[in-house]
C-alpha cells in the first residue's frame, strides 16, 4: 500500500503547476548561479596571480634582511559553490623583522552594487529558493486533501496513518529533488567546460558530494516542516499563510538577527582599536629597550672602561675593541630578551582578540542554529573554504610565512648600536651575517595550504547532526499531529 500511495503522490505532484514552477526555477537559477560564480572566481584568480606577479617584479633584486615580504591567499576554487565570507576574508599578509606580521584585505575590482543585493550562488539558491519550494510542495499536503475530501476517502481503506504521511514526504521530496539534482549536474558540466574549477581532480568532487548530501538533508527538513504545518491546520489558505510566515522568520529574519544579538551580548573591539593597542605596546617596548641599552652602555663602556660615545667612535685601541665586544655581547642578550617579551605581548593581544572573535562567532552560531538554514549555510561555506575556518587557516599560514622569512632573512641581520643616557643621539651600524648574500636569495613567496575537507567536517559535525535532528523532529511532530487529525 505504501508504494501505491507514493506513486499517487508523485503522479499528482508531477501534474501540478508547482512542479513546473519548481523545475523551471531550479533549471534556470542554479546553472546560472554556478556560471556567474565561475566567472567571478576567474576574476579573483586573475587578481591573485597579478598581485603575486607585481610583488615578485617589484622586489626582485631588492631582497634584504630588512624587507617586508608579502604573501597572498589564493581564492578558493570551491567558492563557486558558496561565496561565503570571501568578500571579507583577509587575502594578504606582510611580514616584519620584529615578528609582528600584518594581515589585510585588498579590495578587488568588481561591481560594488553586487554586495548590496548579495550573490546568487549555490548556497543562496538552495537556502532561499529550494527552502521555499520545499514548503510550497508540502504546506497543504494534508489540509488540502481534507478540504477536497480526498483524505477521508483514503482513510476508508484502513490505511495506516504513518504510511500516508511517509508517502507524502517521499513523493513530494522525490519530485522536488529530481530537478535539483539535474540542475546541479548541468552546473557541474558548465564548470567543466568553462575550466574555472578542477572539477574532476583534487578536493572538488568530494566537497561537492558533501554539499549535495547536506542539501538533500536540508530540502527534506523543509519538506518535513511543510508537512508539520499541513497537519496543524485544516484549510489550505491557513497553511499557506503560516508556511510563508515560518519561512520569513527562519530564512529571512533569524539568520540576520542572530549576529546582532551576539554582538550586543559579546561585543568585540574593532580591528583598528586592536592594531592601535599593538602599536602602543610596540612603542612602549622600544622606549624601554632604548633606555635599558643606554643604561647598559653607561655601566659597561663609560663607568667600567672609561670611554665616552665620541671616543668609542674614533678610537681603534684595544680598550675600544674590548668595550665594543663587552657591550655588544650584553646588548645582544638585552635585545633578544626584549624581542621575546614584545613578541609574547603581541601574541597575547592577538590571542585575546581572536578568542573574543571566536567567542562571538560561537555565540552567533549557537543562537542562529534555531533555524535549519543557518546550519546548512555554515556547512556549505566551511566545506567550500569560504567560512570562518578559512580565517583561522589564513592566520596559521601567515604565522608559518613569518617564520619562514625570519629563518631565511631576518635571522641573518646583524647590527651594532651604541648610545649614552647623557645625550639623545646614538650610533648604529647595520650589516648582514658573514657569508650571507641577500642578492642570491629568491623573493619570499607564501605557499598557501588550504584547510582540508576533513578539518571542515570536524568543525561542522554539530550542524550536520542538527540537520538530521530537524528532519527527525519535524517528521515525528507531523506524525503525532496527524495521528490526532480529524479527517472529517
């Protein structure tokens, strides 16, 4: 009997106007969105390659132990599935001899109005369009048949109610999923022909498979929600109004309200304030180091060896050489300790800033997870390499790049510094380590390591579990409600 009911639901859904409407939307919007996203990815990739080329040409022959190397984050090829936070993620890091690298977002060319209205990528088409279609296909599955008396006729055959509710979910879900899968296949073919993404190699296909599987879970969750609404009402017009209200709250309102609530509950200082605090710490450390070096110079050179700064500059006596050696050794230890303290203080500020951001992001996620569309959006954006995980991954790559440049260049820098507390002036000489030739060093390049799919799934398993839970809760509630439903 269940098979007969499923065939009935599929037949009725295929003959309805809603199927024609849904199939047309899927077959037009999803391939179109993939095509436009692929072209935008091409533009971002060209911009990245041009930035790397210009940086390489600009610094070729200018490599030194004091240079500020630049690293660039390539755009994620999986961004054709979900643009996510791509417009806000940093894409450039600048290293520094003092160990305090700086990340920035270089603005890309494009139409600024597109940010005003958003991007129609796969995430948008599924999260907004398919979610609405899921409710449209099922919002009057029960209440509509009650109005037409078809439900009473079916119940006269002593059909178990669980079979009726299951048949409506399977039948309507199948009819909605088929055009969705067909449109995704067309989108993949467009990507393959355009050459914008390595569709049949690398992480693209496994990530696409995860996105499709999660999309099916999300579509079924919205169909189950529509079924639940249809069992709570007895008229189609009432079901439609409630379904539209629920869609507005869950899809349009709550995902946008959640970050506002989290910002009020867990405020985070702006990046400008954070950078200003780091600048103040750096300046204070430089002042303390300058004072400590001058005090050290006076103790070793002036008091113990009886040489002034001017005499030290001009004399070439053994006493002057001894003074330079003694002060140089003590100064190096002082400067090394000062650099370690400064690096520790800056790292502490960065960790505190990142922890506050992470706490705010976690609060936002926990609040917004009351809606299935937010769980779906989090999963797809992280799998596509355009979510908050990519922010953390960029910082890891930046730290690694800073360490590589420091090992190759900054560690080869040597200097001599002499200054007395008696006067503001100082004598400084900079030079490279013996045997090191900066002109033979290649231009430092950041080899970016993207986050793996496994890492994204480890981050997003709660949202995957939530989508499964939404399906279970909505269907169970629909069945319980229908078991008490008056079909007369």
